[in-house]
C-alpha cells in the first residue's frame, strides 16, 4: 500500500524513511520516530506519538537529542527491510556512545524478525508489533531494568479506536484516518496477514468524530486508510451476517457518505481498494458528492489470469477490466492508479506481455511497479519457486515503467486547458515562488504563489505539464479562510 500518488514509481524509490516532525507536547524526554513503507505506518506513528506524549515525551527531528528512537518498519518488500537493517546498524553506533539511549523497532519487521533483531544481531532494545503500541511505556520501563522487551501479540479487535493521534504536521492540510487494520485476503505474495493480523473495522462514530476534529483544526482533506478499505464492515461478519441487531450496520459506501457530510469543504480520499470488493455502491457515492475525490487506487498486480490465480488475488483479468469499465461508466472523470508486481513466480514472457496489453487497455494515470521479491511465511514461498531471473525481472520492469511514464504524460496532456479546483498544500519542492496542490484526480499542480495561502481552494487553469506534474495559473479563489 503506497500513497505518494502522482508519480511513476518503481521499487528503487521504496523503503525511504519519513521522520515525524517536532510536536508541541511539553515534556523533558525526547522521542524520535522514523517511518518506512506505507501511509498506514505513518498513521500508526502518530498513534505512537499520542501514547508517548501521555508519558511526557515530545517528538524531535534531531536524532542526537533523543532519549528514545523508534523505527516503524515495513516488510512488504525486501528493499525496505534492507534499508531498515542498514539504519539500525547506524543507530547501534549511537547506542555505544550513549548506553542509556533506547532503540526500538515497531511494525511489520518487529513481528517477523523479533528474535534476530533482539538476541542474535542485538540491534535493538525493544520490539513492539502493530497491535502493541499501548504497551510501549511498559516496554521502555522494562528496558530500563536491563532487560530486552518484546510484545508482538496480534489482536482480533480494533486496538486504537479511542486514541486521538497526535497530528505532528501542525498547520497541516491533509491527514490519514485509519478505518480498518489487518487483512483476510491471503494473497500468496503478501506478509500483511502474518504481520498485521486478521481484518477488523473501526466504529464509524469514532471515524466521523476524528474527521470533524481534523476539519475544526484546519485540515481540509482526509484519506481513509486500510489494507482493503472496500471490505470495511461495522457490525457485520465477512459473510454479511449482522452481529448485534441493536447496533446499526455500516459498509464502506455508507461510511464514505457519513464522512462526506462532515463538511463540503472537507475532501475525502481513500486507499487501498481491492478489485474483488470494489462494488458499484461505492462508485455511486463517489459520483454523488463533489467533495469525494475522483481517483481510485485499484491494484491489478498482473494482467494475466493464470498469474493472478497463482497470486491468489480472487479475480481474473476479465473481472478487473469489468471494474474499470464500471468506474469509468459511473464516476465522472475518475483517475485510476494501480500496483504491479513484475516477475512473479513462473511468469512467462507471454504473461508479461498480457500485463503490458492490459496497461494499454486501461491507460492508468499512474502506477507503483515492483520486481517480485520472495517474503518469508507467504504461500508463494511455500508453494512456488522464485524462478524468474533478476536480469529478466529488471528488463520487464523497465518496459512496464516506460509504458506507464508515457501513459501518465498522456493523461496530463489531456488536462491542458482545464480549470480545476486545487487544494493548496504548501510551497513547491523546487521553488518558494510557487505553490503546489492537488486536484480531485490527485494530480499535482504547480502555480505562482501570489498571495494565496496553504489550505485554500483555488481554481487553476492548466497551461503546461510534465509526465508527473501539471503547471497552471490561478483564475479564481474558492475560499479565503483556510
């Protein structure tokens, strides 16, 4: 699940860290957190910051002044895991300089590699799995007694529904809101069911309240997060049976509508969708509300039905294309992005060519593309051989990336001359003379700053583009009070 969507991204870009900004919580103790991988990890890190703030910790961007360093990790791909190991090696040097420093590892790698990291390689003092963050103060206290501390127990219930995450980007515009945790899909290549546990949904009332609080605090966009948001169900079993007749049931389409009602000035996005669970009722709700953005991330992984079957994805090429047709028939001007795994076990040249042909048929706006890397404990590791040579994987990935780059550029050129509503996120990365923001399709738009402010909605006429970015000029201000 990756979220920096308006780029053609291959696996060489993955595994980079995001450092939590400094917060204003008073406290003499300093917490430094790095997050690797998906937006769910960053969202979890804000929950961690909230828990630690109650213990007197304030976050810092300066690793050298930290009393506790926590690395929130990802095991989805080998590349991200390798970078985390390298980072822990660097931090081990700081531990030698400051023996009182506490170094901990959180998240997916924590559950999978607890013994190696704690006892064999001795890279960390504590290990906390995705459902164990409430226990962090106790684990840190245990480290203080000279013990190694670990809690990687997974829960069957939503673990953090009553915790209000510390929003570490003070004055931010966009925020992530977790609505589900874990996954039941058991795709053969994926470790998430083993590292994050079974799927469970969060009470819709707490989700709506969190979104209301964010809007009151100046945020103008929320992204509803889950490993598979479309399978969100409150008070319903996986088979649609009502658990408690006294409690209203809620599915994902209904939840989205509830969040859309918070305010017409609060944009709503979501990620990630699974093709087998993408229903028409979700699409009709998207079309009904202007503030639900017209973009869907719908991972395909492969364009060949036999490969999809080996991946245990639960749909065929034809099913996926039917969902694409439904999206384009129901949702006006909807951008579609995807994930693709190249060189999965047994992939033939013909199967690879079918992925390329599916790309031509769909023409995705953007995509995340990766060479397959075998992950421990997965069905693919047990059942299949990782038999596509690395050289062939690299060649096929290059072909996929090049095709996607041309498709992304094509979609951007189609937007020339349009006037789009853009939510200003801040300065452009390349120049403080320009601002940037996204339109409903999730395209990044750059324009002169003038006197516009972060958090405003402006109407921008698109005048030029690259393969990754739209360029334009503001023709109208929609709101003046960000």
